[in-house]
C-alpha cells in the first residue's frame, strides 16, 4: 500500500522516536511511505523543540500563537493535497495535534480513509498548565479530528476513555501502545562488557533513560544512595540529560555521593540498549496517567527488573510481582521502598526481569507488530 504519513511534530524526543520507528516498520512490510511534515535545517538536541517555534511561544501573545497554529492547517492541507494528487495514496495516517485539521479536510475532499494516532489529550494537557487561550477552538479542532477519522489509535486504554467521552464510537477505537525495535533491543548484549567499560562491575546499578525532569522524582534515589546501609554499592546511571540534571548533581555533591551518580548526556539511539543492559534495576519513577512510556518497553526487552508506579496505564502492560514491582504513587515513600525491596532480593530481580522480556514477545509489543495492526486497519477502512 501507499501510506500518506502526516505529522506536525518538531521536537526530537520520544515523539520523534515513535515516528521514525513506525515509518521504518511500515516500510519493512513493503509499504511505500509518503511523508508530509514540517521542514527545517536547524540542528536540535534530543528533547529540544524547534528554535523558531520556541521563540514564537516566548514573544507572541498566546492567542496569536494559537491562531498561527490553526493557520498552519491551511499550509499543511496544501502540502497534503499536492502529495495526494501526485502519489494517489491508499490511506492517510496522521499524528494528532492541537489546532490541526488539515488531515480531516483532505479526507472529506477526496474520501481518503484516515487513521489518527493519538498520544495525549492535548487540550486537557495544555490547559492544565495554562497554555490554551482559545479554549473553544482548541477543543473543537481536537475532538473534530477524533470523530472524523475512520480509526483512532490511542496509545493506552486510559487515553481511549477521552475519545469515548468525546463521542468516538468504540468500533473505531484501536489501542496501539508504544513498542520496541526488536533488532535493537531483542538481540543479545554482553552486559559485563558494558559494565566494565563504565567501571560499574562492583555496583548495583539503578538506571533511568530519557529527558529527566524534576517531577520524575530522581531526587529520592539520590537520597537513597546517601542513606543506604545495605552495602550493595548502589549507583544511579541516568542515560540522557534534562533540566533536572543540575539540581540532581548538586544534591549528590552536597550528600557526598557524586561518585555514585553518572549522567551520560545525550547519546545516539543505537547506543541506548547498550546502556540499559548495564542496569540491574530500571526506574520508571513517575508518568502521566494516559501515557505509554517508551522507556518501559525498552526496559522490558532487555530483561531489567522494573520499578514503576501502580497506575492503570502501566498495568495495561505490566503485572505487579510477576514482571515488575509496582509502587503506590500516592505515598511519599512508595518509590523508595520498592527500590529497596528489589535491591535487596537478587532472585526477585532475576525473576521479574526475565518475565518482562518474555512479555514483549507474548504481548507482541514491537513496532513490527504495531505496523501489522495498522496494516489490518487500513484494509478494513477500504471495505467500509
């Protein structure tokens, strides 16, 4: 099939990973991808957004910026229309965004089947932080796109509840969580070689990957390093960077545990698996209630012992005591107590880590399988 793939994402974080991996998986199945997306030559680091976009957000009144977002739909529609007329695709696959209706307009004009990927309730998310001025327009554009698509693909069933409340029929909702690239994460990695290279052979490594922010709560892990009396030689390895790094490094220095905290900084995607392989315990300290955390699937694929919050979206993937150790996120000490428990029990770490890796295969949590699910939906959309 020929798939017209459209998104308005300018960031280089996990969103970009999702886009790249899914397009690659669809191509590997033999489908042709025609991509329509924002362009630009500006080099960005992982986790950063486009510099021009950031500048506009800082200097323009919020309502004016949002009108520009909506106006972009016209620009995107012209690009989509040109691509449609030139390539005659079989389906439109769009990544949902606020104030974005270009895909809906193309679907209506040319009767093109449309699949809409939804990763967050963006109106609700942005409103929570006071970042929506044109609330009526924002909600209308988001819910219109949800209701118009032939199939809507939320990443969790928790997120699907938002679609249901907006009036999307159940038969048009298909939950497709994030996944992993099996070539990167299911191949064997020499864990000891990685640990030797990083001088961590004698340590029990607590690991975290991604763009670290204050709300992740890694300060509690640094406190644990300073107060631990187990003799396990705990070490916190943060694979990534982020705005919380400076505060965490200052905290570690003040507590005298700087030598037990390592930040790798930004690394290439092909290197991530090598570092996760050095973890003994993989940390998912906090997460929004509707998210499908990319790091979670990577931890699972590499058979790490996972500590994560006991939340409905997490339990769509993990089972407490079977393939993970889940903690009550409402209690102040829950995260730390779960870490202490898994650190003190080698057999528990081995058992839940092995089960997590097995779950990837049993639940088909790979980008390849996600692409096959999308392939099946495209076929169904043509029979409507």
